C-alpha cells in the first residue's frame, strides 16, 4: 500500500463457520466505529463479506486486527486507492447468507465450488472457441462493463440466478463454463450450484474482476467498459491497455456513457446510465412518468 494516498478501499470475504456470528457482528460493529472505518460488512454463520474505506493507518490496522483472529488468519484483501471515503457510514449486519441465493440444498464453497483460475489462466481460457463465459452479476452491472463475449444474465438480484440458469443454461451442461463476478464471492456459490445441477466443467475467476484488473500479466485485457462497485465511486477501471472501450449506453439517447445516476424520483431511484447532456434535459429522472409527479407537485 502506498501510504501517500489518503484513503484506501478494502474488499474481502471468507467462507468459514463462525460460532456466535450474531454476537460477533455486534462486537465487530463497535470495533469498526472505534477504529473509524466506513463501509458495509455482512456476517453470517458461514463467514464474512465486506468492503470498507479508511485512511492508510485505519485500513492497515483493520487488516492486521482481523488476521489476528485464527478464523481469518489467511484473509485475502483486495486494496484500492481512493481520494476520499468510499462510504458515508459503517454498517455491520448479521444475515442468514453472505450472498442471498435461497436454494434448498446447502451450498458450502469449501465443499463444492468451481475450479479457481488465476487472471492469467482465465485470460487464456477466454480465448478458447468452445467456452461459455457467464457473468455472475446482475444485468445492470453487466451493462456498464463485462468480459468480451460473455453472457448477460437477465437478473436484477443474485437470488434470481437458479431459476434463470434452469431456463437458459441447460444446453451448455457439457461445455466448459467460465464464471466471474466483482470480487469472487458470488461465483463461489454460483459455480457450486452449476456443478450441483450437473454442469460438467465449471471454473471461476479467483479474486474476481478487481483482481483481474490489477494483474500485471493481463492488465485487464478482454474486459470492456468499467466494473460496477457498491460504494460512492460507482465504477472502477479494469482494462489498463489501449484496448479499453466504453460499452455502457445512455438510458435516454443510447450514446456511449459510463455515468450511473439514481432516478431523482424518491419512489423510483432506478440506477441508470445517463450522459451529461441527457441529465441536463431530464433533470435526473429516468422517465417522463417519474418526472411528472414531481413536476405536478412543484406547480401545485
């Protein structure tokens, strides 16, 4: 870590059985508040999943302290530099699942999960003619950036994947499947589910897109657009070569754009890509329907 940078963003997770997970989440929230970091951390009986921001001293201390717990001694942290805090508050919450999947049969990534590929191995596999590349994120994340020739899942949340896979992926059960997501945690479950459903050859990008973008051998090659992230930054660049292209399209005019905003209508807040020109015209609303009630209220 370059200590000259003012802030750092940490992305991390681990599937490990946690005794008294609810109690741990309460204690961890108090610890994070005292340390002064901000972010979102989910804790479940099956482990921890978090992303947070802080100064160099705060994030170094957090990584050191978490690794002092024998359960997290080998925790892998993905580290990004930032100009400021990437979050406004700190949330530490207990949940039943680290990523909400809601399948009947328990999926323990430590027991069943797709074969992990390093960024270099993943890059090599991407160039095979017979592979199926499946984006393990939501459709709106795909729209901002994705691996070339990957399948866009028509889902708005991770728990919709099982039904979508059953309807759209069955024909590929004998094909090699490459899965990827932002930091790797969703593909831990997704790749395991595919194997559970009879898919024969399933792989996952170890460390996810963010790790792929930092690998000096691949430099983000074959990833088009930017990677959506769940913090104030909204997106981060992945492809650091001259092959980088913009794939996002403005919700209103279809022009190339990577600018995500929330609909200004409080009952909507649809997150959508909107170029600056259209934002000036539509004033932050995603549609005429959303703009009308506010306009009527203003006139009244």
